[in-house]
C-alpha cells in the first residue's frame, strides 16, 4: 500500500479525467499546465523568483481542487485550514488566480500608503490557494531566508463564534510547497467515516462520477483511492508502540477520534500512553469542551477522570442529555454555572442536570427564577419560530421537526 506506482499510461488516463498527482497528493478537477507566457507574466509581478516547487506544480496543472485536512497553530488556537482550492485563471468566483493577485496588489498598495511609503509594485507573498475569502495559502516570493516558504492566512470570525479565531491569523505551513503538500493529511479514513462531514467526500464523489458517467476504469479508480488513503493519519501504531506522547499532532487526531465515536476506553488508553490533554484541541476548545459540545459524554467523563482541564464556559456547549454525574464533575473541576446551561439542559431532557446547575447559579448569587424565565422564553421563541420554518420546508434543522417539538415541550412543562 505504501509503494503505489502509476504507469505513464495510467497517469495520462487520470489526466483525461481531471486528476493529477503532485508530491504524493491527489489534485482533482485539475486544469491544464500553465502556459510559459503566463508564468512569465506572474513572475514579473513578484519581488523575487517564483519558487521551483510552485513552478513544478504549475507545469503539471494550473490549478484544481484538494480534499485533505490541515491544522496549524494560530494565535494560540489549533485551527483547521481550508485549503481546498488551487487558484487558476478564468475560474469562477473565489478561485480566480488573477483576481486574488490583484486583490493582494491593492492591499499592498493601501498598506504602503497607510505607512507613508511608496509601493514598488512587486508582491512579496503570492496567493495561489485556499478557500473562498476566509482561508488563503501564499508562497513567499521575496528574496531572503523565507523565500519559498508556504504561509496560511485565516480570517477571524465575530466573537459570537465560540472557540473560533477572532482575529486574522497567519502561520507557516512548511518551508516549501513540497513540505506543504506533505502536511496535508486525512484525520480519518474516508472509506469508514465517523460522521457526515469528512475530508474525502468531495474527491470520492468526483472520481465515482468519472467512473459512472465518464468511463474511468474501476481498477484504476480503486488504485487511486488506495493511493489517496495513504494520507490517513496512523495514530494506532504509535499508541501501540508507546511513541504517541511524542507526536502531539498525531495524538490530537487520536483524541478527536475518541470524541467523535464517544470512546471512553480510548481516552483511558491515551492517558495511560502519556498523552496530555492540556491546550486547545480544535480552535480554542479544550478536549472537554469538544466532548461536551458533541454530546460525547462517556468520553467527557473519562477526560475529567484523567485530569483533563475543564474550561469555565464548558456548560454553555450542552446540546444533549448530560448526566447529573458528569454535570457534578464538571462543576467540581472549574465549570462556571450559568442560566444558558440550565435552559439547555431542560430543552435537551436533562432536568436533573438543570437543577444541579441552577443550584450552583443560586450559590453564585444569581436570581434563578427570574433569570430562568427570561432565558427559557427566549429559547422557546427561537425554537417555535424555527419549527414553523422547518415544517413549511423553508429551512432545514439537524433536530428535525420532531426534535424541535420535543425540546419545546420540555421547556413548556419544566418547573424549577
């Protein structure tokens, strides 16, 4: 599996179906190579030479799509970077290469004017990939020690987005494009996903369409899928051989898997292997934050027992029937009680936990009866309005009409 080779004929066939292989990664919806005159035109816009790995990519394909995971430390968070596009000329919408180059030129000129400088008209960072307007990938085209470095930029989101990046962030992906492609990986096996949203879905759908509709040979399709799946992160081997604690990024993948499948036993195994649970796991969210927000309550309880830190705001993320035992453990280990959590527990059908948090709110000096009425009525109004829209077919909701109606009934019938 680790030594998959494609013949020249197979590579040609894949190109006919819009697939190109570069630096052990799969590009789909791959465009033709970039013409030499266009490369020269882009070169003329840059402060230094175009890096050789980028030239190698463009001589293979002028752009396309990627379907991998990428996580970087950014502003103290562990941020998922959406690098699903390789920009190309003439692409529609957010993928247009020239459009992003012009955008960077405008920003560079504005920045120079802000600082009372004259912009020399040459880019130091060339945008060539990313996702829509919120994530971008650059290569450094300025002479010097950082030349060729690949850098990710991510747009900050408003404060209402819990645990998200709230200020624009910048982080180095790798020292060159080959290293950046090596950093692309798959957190889970796309052939056996743990949920509905996973990397690999878009690529597998694309090549299945090429097989079903356009005649891509099934054996070559299967070979390509096997090649693609080599990027799946193997955390089981280092867990078994005792080296996982020395691989924090791989350990985070294992921990996210434990939460995704609510596997308390795996959490215990990770703790026994020396994996530390401090620090953010996704965004600014701790492991316990993630487990509670995803209703992975067995994993959350195992994390608390293993000494994982508990954030003050963890109870605000409740979205399921959390047990009173886990609620008690969270409150005892740093969770701050709040009325939002009380109302969430009521709506989710966890009245015992609601009362425990309400009692803690009262000890903290909160006027619980009055605050409960305000927060309950606000959530009731929101759920009732949503239910009307869901029943009319004007919007969808993960709870569906039955789940929404159940939460409404819980709120209406509960008494403190």
